[in-house]
C-alpha cells in the first residue's frame, strides 16, 4: 500500500479509456492495453 504522505499521480480510468472502454499505453517500446470489463473490472494486457 502506498503511504498517503507521498504524492502520487492519480488518473480516473474512465477518462483514460474514453467511450471505447479501451486505452493504449506505451512504456518504452512496449504497448499495453487497459480495458474496463462489463463487470466493471480493469484488465491490463500486453
């Protein structure tokens, strides 16, 4: 668990994925996909 004393960037998952419920996230040369499922869960896949 992250200590609340430290500043952490916070993002709303719904803002990241938009209306398509899917966001592409890049890290270095790798692409990942963040999805909100019908059961309202988050899935991050490569």
